[in-house]
C-alpha cells in the first residue's frame, strides 16, 4: 500500500514537472558556471573549503590549520 502511494505521488510529480531538470534554469546555471575563469573558480572553491573547515573547527589547532589552508589558496590557484 505504501509503495503504491509513493509511486503515485512520484508519477504525479513527474507529470507536473517536479523533480526534473528545468530547461531555462539549467541553461542559466550553465552560463553562470562558464562565466568564471579557472582562477576565479579555483579561488571560489578554496573559499568554500575554508569556510567549511572553519565551521567544523573546534580547537585552536584546527582553526590554525584552516587558516594555513586558506593562505595557500592563491598559490594553488596560480595567483601570485
């Protein structure tokens, strides 16, 4: 019974266009990704990693490690 209800809701969602790739939204996202050059994309990825590291750091040693990771990002991304 439960499986039939889930299958029915899933089918209704597909018919209404829920949960599938949206044509316009997917194109806009792809264009936004192409707008970043490789260095900008690398720096943004480093920024995200640094942010996650700092959010999860619970000790001063972990925070220091995160800051070292963040400081090495420009060198890794080719920014002098």
